[in-house]
C-alpha cells in the first residue's frame, strides 16, 4: 500500500475493532482508487473533447488571409494544442497498467493499447 498499490486490501479477520478498522481502511482505499480513476478519466475526456474545436479552429485559420491577427491566433492555437497534448499524455502515463508491457510506449505515440482499452 505504501508503494501506491491501492488494490491490495488489508485482511479483515474477526469482528473486533481491528477488523472494523481494516474494513474502514479498505473502504477508504476503494474510494480513493475510484476518485483517482475518475480524475484520470476526466482529464482524458476533456483533452479529447478539446481536440475537435481546435481542429475546426486550425482549419478556419487556413482560410484566413495572412495577417498579424492570423499569426497571433495560430500561435495561441498552437499553445492550446501543446497544453492539451501534455495533459493527455500525462493522464495516459499516470494510468499505465501493470498488465500490459506495451501500454507506456503506446502512450508516447498517443495510441491506445487494444488490450488495455479492452481490460480497462
């Protein structure tokens, strides 16, 4: 548990105070695990949802006549795209699974591992 493995439960033996504490502790780690999973999923969802409007903006910029305003908008959009990619990559790296050796290398290419997606 100290190494971050929240899936490993504390043994719940008996009906005394220690068993009650173990049950409470296991419940707490389950809630923490779920909150972390929800946070990761939110980051992934937000990053993916931002990509569509940014792609439309990139396409619209291509049709604008060259100007300082267009250049500033393109620069701002590039910054947004970089931040979104960083958030997405960080969330994917944080959610790497121990059951698939290809998961982490695939996240670097922004590609999902089929096995991990299926099991996750």
